[in-house]
C-alpha cells in the first residue's frame, strides 16, 4: 500500500521535490525535522535521520528503524506507523483542505496523538515513550 499511493507532482510538505512515498515519509525536509525530534524521545535514537542511507526502499527503511535489540521493537513499529500516518494526514490536509501546520505545531499534535494511543491501550508504545508524559 505504501508504494502504490497516488502522488502529487510536487511534495506538498516541502513544495520542492517530486513526491514519492519514500520522499514524503523519509527524505522530505519537513519529515526529517519531525523524525529528528522524535529521535530524542526515550529508546528512539534509531529514528534519527542522521543515520539513514540514501536507500530508496521503504520496506528496508522501515526495518532499519524498527529493528533493535531488546524488546523495544514493537513500540518502535507502532510509533513509526503513527508518524507515517500523521505525515500522510498532513499531506492530505494540504492538498484537499488547503490547511497547513508548521513543523513545531505538527510535532505538538503528534505528541498528543501518541498520548491518545497510549490511553487507548497501546502498551508497547507506552513502555517505549510513555515516560515523556510523566511530569
Ligand atoms: Zn517534501
């Protein structure tokens, strides 16, 4: 599914590059800004774009992000899917509703979404990053 989504000509997140699935979720400067912040959350250093190669394969990239030693892998899978889903929603809001969030606002809402998923019972996500919500 990730590979076959209908694309716009230019990426609606940066208006610079051609839109491909890999660009949108990984290479786009907007998305990289998001991943850089998410990578500062507990156990999430794997998600830092600094370590990414110019690999165009979404599946390999997803595996690279979520394959870790220990039991954090499931939480990372959930988190990566949540981030991808949020980026996709933002892309659609820009195209279909002409609504646009700044990266900091996007990240704030993403954080709220993570908390909502944890409240809804996302256990692995909770054991991964739940501590960021404890003041
Ligand atoms: Zn882009």
